[in-house]
């Protein structure tokens, strides 16, 4: 049974990380705040300190909301939709990637942030950007079939990895800092050894693609990619069973892979009545997994999964399509960008009881 959504729009106050995860109950997840924009959103990210959330939209700008005051700022400078973000570990520097091929760097401590550096990263879309665990490098990927690594201080190119035959949708550093993982349109996952500059091995995730006969086009690739905190597992969110992708006739899927062996551990799917895309996946520090998806109907869902189980143990239905998700540092809240132009914040604890006065 789904938890009841709250219609409240209270601001979220940044909190210290939760120590007692017994307080977390995903089955009690409910909406507690709304941050509005005029255009459908494409992505979001929360800074590591839990102070603000940034979101890309179907315009050229980046929206920034203070989670405590709900004050809104707009960052201008990109030439196309922004699809991916990452932060420095202190949250003071933002890195953004747009479909115009550029990576921009922003100093978030400025009152009105302007790009402090622009990297012409890829020919065609720059689909993803990630900061290395040691905070010295950036990894990017794009429609030029390349994965690239950059010096984070001056934006100079350090390495280029070639081998993908189709658009590269996502890239991330393994927590060991010595390997990169990337996934392309056809679902192929490649593991890159940063010491040798060569492909170390591959993982077969080709179930995450399909051929749309109506539009005569391949559809697939990772919409989100994340390692478990200890690096032992890789999660990828996307689509499978493609019939008519442009109409949303396809199934969302989240795949889990064992990092050491490269073998598939699970294929996670919602109920058969939900057709669309899995846009987001996150590991919660307490060990469970959270996914977010968009239904072809225009609505969405959040999915919660415990390791070793075959199905999601809880589903929360959403009033509009989810375009990703991220977790706050306090472990209690998650943020979701929606197609209705809003970032909603959800709390994974029971609603506080109102006392009569």
C-alpha cells in the first residue's frame, strides 16, 4: 500500500547526517516541499552539505533553490539543456554538462555565480560529468563516442578513452579512483583502467536497449549510473522491451552488477502496468536502493528495494513524471525533479502528528 503524499510545502532545513537509520522508514515516504520552475525539469542534484538543490530544465538555465529559505537563483551561460551535474566535496563548486557539448564550472559561494571556466568537452552532447574521489579530475562522455578525463583545476585534457561505437550516456569513477565505468546507447558497459589508459573489461547490459520499429531508431542507454558506497556493486537505470519509445511504450529497468565479477545480480522492474523510463537510482547509506521513473501517462513512481530481494518492497506513486532523484546528506530526505516543472522533496519518515491547541 502506498504512503499518502503530503500537500505541504515547508522549506527543508539542512540537517546533520542521521546516525540512527532505524528512524528511516521508506514505506512512510511523503512529500514535504515544492520548488517551482516554469519549464519541465530534466535533472537535479543536492550539494553535499544539504544547503541547496540545483536543477536543469527544458530551457538553457540552471535553477538553484536554497533548501532552508526556498530562495531561488538562476545560473545563465549554457547554450542547451543541462542534463548532468556534480559538486566538489565541500559543495562550493558546481560542474554542469549540457547538450551543447560544454562543461561549465560555477563558484556557488558567489551571490550571482557566473561560469569560472568552460570546457569544450565533446562534439555533440556532453551527457555526463563526474568528479573523481580525490577531487583532482573530471570525467565526461558524449555523442562523439568518447570518454574523457580532465584536470579539475585548469580544465586541461588528461586522457581520452575510445571504444564505444554509439553515443555514451553516462560515466562514473569507481570509488577506488583507478577505474572508470561508462555505458552507451546500446547498453554496453566498459571498464577503463586509468593507469594503463585502456579498456580493462566489459559488462553485458544490452537488455537495456531496443529497436523502435516505428521510428527506425535504437533506444537505450543509462539514464542514471551509481556505485554502491563500498564499490562492490554498480546500478544502472534505463529502459528495456522497447516497442515505441517516443510514445513511452517500453519498460523501465534498474540493473545491478557485481563489480568484481561483472555478472548481473538483478533486473528490477515495477508493475507491468507501468510503462516508461527509469530516470534515477541512488544507494541509501542504510543499504536499500531507491529508483525513480516516468510513466508514459505523465505520472511517476519512486521504488524502494532491499538487497537480495526479487522485487521492490515499496512503491510511491507520484502525480507527475520523475526525471531523476538525489539524496540529502541527512539521510531522511530525497529530492526529485518532475516534468511539471517542480522539484519536490520527500521525507522517508512518518509524518509528524499535529497536536491540538
